[in-house]
C-alpha cells in the first residue's frame, strides 16, 4: 500500500472578506489568495487575460540588433538556416520561425541535430552543414547559450549567429552576433521563464512590430504551436506564459494548424475544454517520439504541413514512432522493476542505479521517471555497449540531484542538468564505484521527508460545495500547470454509497460512489487509479474515509458529469 504525506494548506480566514466582495465561493477566493490574487483589480486581470498585457519584445537584450540582422538577410536574400533542438520545445520553435520567415524568403532551411549521433545543442556537424550550404545567417532556437566553440566556428566561417535560448547561461556568453535570452544577467526583460519557442516567438513579435504587419495573421497564428512548447517543456504557466497558454488552447480547440489537427484526431481528443494535460500527455509525446525513434525533422514537417492528406500521412508515421516508443518504454520499465525486485539489497538503499547495455537511449529518462513511481528514490538508468555508457537521472521532490552528482564527478566523463533531471556519461569500468559514491552522496543529504511522496492539498470542501457552477468558476483559474497547478481538494469522513467497486484490468482501479453522512442525498462519483487494493484494505478497518482529489468533467452519452479524480484515500480522522 503506497503511503503519501498529505500536506494540507492551512490558510487563515483573511480571504473571506474578498470572497464576499467578489461574490465568489470562499474556496475560490482561497485559491486566488494562494496565487497572489488579492484585490478586485488583480482578479480582473487574472480572469481576463489579453495578449495586450504581454511584454514588449524590445525589452529583451539584443532584440533590436537581432531584428535588424534578420531584416537585412530578408532584404538581400541571404541564406538563412533555422537550427533547433530535437525535443518538443526545439521542434515547435523551428516550425514557428521557419513558417514565419518563409513568408518573406525562399532562401531558408531548417536543421535538427540527431539525438544519438550529434546530441543536444549546436553540433559541429550542424555547423559543417551550414558552411556547406553557404549559410549567412544562423538562428538557433532552444539551444546555443553555452555553445562557445561551435558558434565561434560559425562566426569564423562568415556565418552570423542569432541565439534564441532560455537555458541558464554560463559564466561567458558565446561570440554570437546577437543573444536573446531573458536569463542573461544583463537582460532586463521582466519575465524570465519563457520556453525556447517563447523566445523565438518574441523575435517574431519584434519583427512583426517593426514591419507593421498584422499580428493576428503573422504572430498570433502561432499561439497553438507555442502552447504545445509551454506545456511540454514544463515552464511555469504564469505571467506571459499563462496568457499564451490561454489563447493557444483556444486556438487548438477552434482553428489549429493542420498538423496539430491531425494529431488531435489521431489521439482522439475531442474535449470541449482542452487542458494542459491533454497537450502534455497526448500531443507532446507524439512530437518527441519522432526524435527518440527516427528523426525530429518529421515532427517539424508535420507542424508545417499545408494539406490535410500530407499531415495525416506524417501523423501516421509519428504515431508508429510513438507506439514503438511506448512499447520500448514499457518493456524496459518492466525489466528495470524486475531487477529491483530480485535485488534483496535494493530496499535498504536511498538510490536506484540500473544498467543494461541494450536498453534504448531514447527512453531511459522516461524509464527513470516510471521507476520512481514505484520506488520513490533518486534514480539513474544507464545503457550502452561501448566503454563509455550514458544515463539519465531523475529526482524526487525537493532533492537536489545535480548537487549529488557533483560529488561523484570524479567518476563521470560528462554530466549536466538541474535539480530534478540530469544526463551523464561514464566509463563502464567505473560504474560500481560510481554507484557507491552516488548512494553515499544522496544518503548524506536526503531527509526522511524527501523519501516519502507528498500530496499538496489546497482547500478542504464539503460535499455540498461540489457543483457545476463551482466547477465552471474553477476553470477560470486555469490554464493549470507549473506555477498554477490544478487545485487539489479534500473531503473528510465520506462513506461508500454502496456502489464503489474495482474496475479495469485485474480490478486494480477504483470506481467510487460516495456520500457524506451530513448530505446523504448527494452522491459523488470518481475514479481512483491503482487504489482498489488500498480501498479494500482500509474498508476492513473503517467505513469513513478522507479523500483528496481534483475535479474533472466528462461527457457520457452527451450528458455532462462531474467526476472526482481521486489521488489518495486514508482512514478518516473524524
């Protein structure tokens, strides 16, 4: 029975006058307070996003310089190469920039590095390609901020480079013609959390304003693609990103690019209200799968499709890549969990480090995340048949994985990343010592609290609070994602109404029909994935439960229903 710590928000009642002032449910006022929305004016801005409240692109360092260089290239018909990373953020950024500039020139190409032969960032092979094709202007997207050597090589060969990136800069910036990155120490751009595609979007924005173009035709048309990058790259959905996400989701619902429409059809997404989760779990993996299994160029080509037939043809290929990726992912995850199960020492360790030479490099990061779902520890999955093997690491909540890896750097050939995710390579012969050192580094710093998964609960509700009107008001707090997470609610002391049962394969999931003794006529329905066993065990101890959940809507036979997406259950404290 998997145990969670329930972290229940203990807000004071200072939001109650705010609730009465705005005539909104106290729980909604409480949620707004938690998001820093505490006045009527704040509420007006929060509930009514508009593209006119986004920041001027000219606040970004080097923006004017970059725009002038792009316009010169367009006016003189120079050869332009758009270079982007192979993940969702990079490919969406390339699609937007290529589509926009291609309206003004035919002297333009795009380049996506191969995940396996070139790796992340601006590769030497990519610069060789630019030189060979007589490129005069290279625009990088979602990469380049630390590519000193390859950018210097490009500049030395007469290629001006404009970097559009959002990753943390190093101590020294590369010698590019212009560098657009809100995280530059000398950049005064007010919002620092744009996606890589978002930085490219701001360059397009600046060109649109400079050329006095119609933003609806030349800029906002890319909001659906931009929204996919924001959702998939897990950047905070606050400030500009929230505005972009709001209108991007609307565009995906109403008039998406043909390539996105084909993916929606393939994923069987027909929600009246599209969510960030729909994008993250249904669209993003399809785009990513192209680079993991075959070539990320296919993803860009799909996003650039101009006919529905061509889009469906490309989408069929990408679906096959995604299905192959899922099969590989599931197979390796199963193998990894079996290895842990058979290792009697694994339970006493604070880390999981697994290696098998033939595991697929393209999915080991996904596998690391899957393993953590079962064994909640900092996890590294490695693969490779040669003397140098590679790995992907994932962390648990609030634990600094990168700092732990720094303590093991003597055994690593190369590593990079951040607090929650990292990649590395090392000599195979050093793996046993690396495992010992990583276990020691983690054990010295990880706390008991960090070893247990936590659920943050925003607000406690009564069963009488849950209604369509409450849900419709709740939706206005979205789009939900990092920085503005889907609210998690709690009900205390509920009971089975008599129809709760196990469903799905092996009856592992729980279909709930519950009510509260104070309001027995209100029957609430919900689904709890992998909670059937836990419910059964708790039922042997008590008939009163506390549940934590998010609220969803679904349609069955054209009838709208509210559903509780139950995250966890426990014996009631009432």
